[in-house]
């Protein structure tokens, strides 16, 4: 049954109805050996997983008229994205079949254990005002050491293809979350559809992971539900319909998102409010989900200060409480130092921005990352061959 909504947070349902179960379910449908978890899917020879960055269940329902093909598909969701509900975390959960506490990518930026923040989207660190590539100093395969579902599929004899923008080829996040299979660079909706269809064509078992980013980009830039966002949703609807029309007779198209999005109307600036900086060693995460790493002995004071300032605009808890309540799922041995002393999940339409450290994203009217239904719930739409 779908998650029940209360005034409290929508906690991820790891092991049952989360993004981490999607690829294992598809692998089971393809006959790959391993535990059967997630939604039961019919046996198929070829499967495509189309990941639409920023496609949340609630927004799809609200704007169903702009996406009649998607809105008319059977939905095995809604699923919960996981926490934080942001791209690098969700894609790693999707790619590994594990919750964030197990794979260790626990924030857009987080402390991997050496007391400096790693940007998990770009795999960089800031030095002298510049983003410095960390792929050699912090190999993605070591930061995220768990095997991926794509590697499992390839080892079982499935032909695996990743169809994604060229900049993702060999990126830190791709190596951490989606290693395994052949990478096919794409540039627009047309060649994304063509690459997905081509990947499913031919003999033997086949799996394609296809990624599209622009719905999320326009949500950030213009706000979710604005005309640019809606017009992009219309193009994505045609993309999905095009792939579905070309499915082989024994093929399946599964469509999901990595998170939803909310408009931001209330901001707290952690770079200019001295109270939010006092006792804070590092401030990771993103505008809707923050890891607050406190100075030695300052965690209790930092917790009290952030709770007082943010009030009803956020759930502000000790890191141990967030772990105990299941925000991240069970933690692997290497993960506890990555969790903030204080963990913050924003409510409503509030955000904790950083105008100095994160000047671009701090200006954007659309954000995600938290535990609200708008951000957590994503669909799992299924299309069989016509």
C-alpha cells in the first residue's frame, strides 16, 4: 500500500517501496540470479529503465493533462526516493539497489571522512575558489565500494547499455553509482530515444538505463509547475511514448524519477547568519537537506541553535536520531562519519541556502532533498510492447 501522509516526514520505505528496489526488480524480470525484491514484474527479455530527473508523483498527477501518455500508464508506485531526495543520492540507490546508509553517498556534499566536503554530483572539492577534480584522490570505486546492479546484470550475461549525456561518461558519479555496461553518449531527446531502442534490439537479454535531466533543470531555474517546466514535461511524454512504441514484443519500459521538487519562498542564509555558523565545522548537503558537522563539543549547542532559528520550517535532529529513525537506512561500517552531527530536513517551502559557497543554486526558485511527499514520492510507470 502507498505511504500514509501525516504532518510529519514521509520516511523512506527502504527494502519495500523505494528507488533501491527498482533495478533489482528489473533484474529479476530478466532472469538474473539474486534475491527477488521490489515490485513483482513479468518476465521479459529486454528492459529499459528511463530515469526522468525531477519527475515526482504529485507533480505528474497535478499536470497529467500535459503528459497524457505517462499519466495513463500503470503505476507500480509511488515509491520513496530516499534521503536526501537529491540526484546523486537517488541515482546511487537506484544503481546499487541499496539505501544511502549502505552505499555511503549521503548528500550532494558530505564529509567522506577526511574533514573536507566532497561534491558528489561533480566529484570535486573547492580550492582557492575553483572546483578541483577528486577522481584520483578519492576514487569513486572506493568512496562507494558496493557492486552495482548493472555489474550484476553484465556478470549474468545481460547486454547492458547506459544512454546518458556525454558529460556523464566516466564521471565520478557514474563510476560510483552506475558502473558496468556500455556507455552511449546522447545529446537530446531524439538520440536518447534512438539509443534506448537500439539497446533493446537484438538477440539475448538486454537492459538499458536511459537518463534525461532537463525537467529537473527547468524546475530549478523557473520553478516546478511553471510554463517552461510544463512544456518540458510535454516533450518527455512524447519521448516515453516514442520508446514504448518501438519496444520489442518481449520488452518492458519502466519510467521513474529520482525526486520531486518544491518551490522555495522562505530562505535562511547559513553563510550570512552568524548564528548558523557558530560551532559549525562543515556544512554539507543542499538547500533542502543539510549535514551540519559541529566543532568538537559543540553539537548540542548547534542543535539547539538550528532548532530555534528554523523552528517549524525544518525537522532538525541529532544525526544519531536521523539514523535511528531510518532516514538513511541501515549504515555500513564506513558510513557513520559521513552523517552530520545535526541533520536538517526542510519543511514546507523553506530552504537553507549558502549565498557565498553555493551562489548559483541559492538563487533558484525550485529545490528538493527533503522528506516531504512532494519530494519523496516518485512513480514507477510500466509500459509493455504495443
